[in-house]
C-alpha cells in the first residue's frame, strides 16, 4: 500500500507528499535535499553494547541534513505551506537549528524571516543564521517576543511548539525507517524539546499500522531527556533517575522546560508501549566520547540519545537519532554581537521599521 503512494523519483521529504495533511502542491514544495539521510551501523559499537541475545544500534544521521539538523524536515514543509498561502514575512524563535533551517527555506522563495534568538545561543550557530542575510534579533525572551510579534503584526510563527504544521513532515522519518528496515525496529530513541518530532514519528508509525496496514505493531517510542527538561520523561520515571531532572543539562539547554505538547507526547509513548529515560551530563559526555571514537561528531542531543540507548539494554534493535551536527566557533563568530532587544517596545519598533507591510 505504501509503495503506491510514494514518489520514487525523489528521496527528500516530498517522497511522501501524498501522506501529509494538508497536502502541498508540487509547485509550492521547497527542498534543499532534506530527508533520506543515511542509517549507519557500527559493528564494533554493536559488539560493545551487545546483550546475551545480541544488540543492534542504528544511527539515523539527521545531522547530515543540508541545514545540519532534523529541523530541516519541519521547516521545508512549513515554509512551503506559507509560501503557497502568499505570505511575505515569517518569524521564528529558536536556539539555533530551527532558525538556520527556516532561513534557508525562506531564502529559496524570497520570504523575509525574523529570527528571535536566545542571546546564549552558540556564536557559531548565530553566524550561520546571519550568513543567510535574514534578520536576527537577540533577546532573553525569544519565545515571548516572537509570540508578541506574531500577534501584533499577524505574522505566522514557525516555532514547532506553536505551529502544528511542524509535526506532519516528521512522519517521513518513520516512513524511511520502515522502507529500509521493514519490521525489524524495536524502539526509536528521541530527544524531545517541543516534542513535534516525537509526535510526528509516532504518528507516522501509527499511519503505517492503522492507515496503510503495513505494520502489525509499531516500534516503541523512547523519550530521552536531561537536566531541567524532563516534563515528558518524568511521567515514566521513578526513583533515583527521576532526581536527575534537578541537575544541569548539557543537551537541550536552551529548550523549553515544559512543552505544550507534553500531554500528546506522553500519550504517543504509552500507545507505542514505550517509555522514557533521564540521562545525566556525565552519561552524555561519555556517549559523546564514544561516538567521537568512531568518527562521529554530533550535537549533545544526539549524544544524549545514545546515552539513553546505553542505559536501556532491554531494547535490542534500536534507532538512535543523531539530530544535529556539531558547530565550531571561529574568532569572527565570537566578535559579532548583533542586534539586541530589551523589551516589547523594541520588538514593535524593529519590525515596523523593517517590515512596514506587516504592520496592523
């Protein structure tokens, strides 16, 4: 059934265009080649992690997406949708990866992007966004400022926890895994912040099972969280591991501590028969070192997913998402300060000055 609905001429997210809702016409689809990334198995690592029954860890290399992270999947679909609707300006609040992707897709179709970025965002990521030529506004309240600007100026907000469109294209990860591995996957380890990717992947597997009849059971969804960002994982954890939530996180450090999508994410996990794991900073550092030993330099969120895999030996055939690439700061990156917003009046003045056509 799935084979009749896919576009075999492409490997990007639009391969599954007929399975997304809302449907986006071919002429409005934007792409930089996102999706269809490699799945990598490291035989030596599998040997180190093996159980009595053997163990298989499959790394989904989302860090190899053209804009450097799995956020490319969501933003390709979101910006395509708003392009089709005729929008000239979009905005987003981000700690880096989403804004990098949003800028790339807005540039493809001539849309103006206003990126509200946390001032603590790594300078290398800030430089990547600035190189796009789009507007970058630094602040301590990027989420609140972006919501304010969206409301006052009627500009769509691309933030995943705000825009439901961000969920749909993540189903492509589930579809790709099924095409490559059929029914061989037991569990998928995901580091959720907004939880859009977790929900989208879960929906994709449910669609394969209930909508297309391709699966008898869906893989278990395992949420990996750390530090203060444990609103989802804490629903499944008791005892000493639960206490890790009080610690400082090195993965997802600038993400929301509690997403509005937490309830749906928890329900997706439970329906899959999955669970969650809380990992410590030390466990993430060890997982990162292990990946580097095998030549993989990824984000701390990707390393956290591997830490979750290591801590969950009960799952044998697992997919570990490496969600973003590592960024290296240069002297030029460190020296660039950028535009800083202090208050809501700064937001209003800046947008009115740059985008008069967006004013109410």
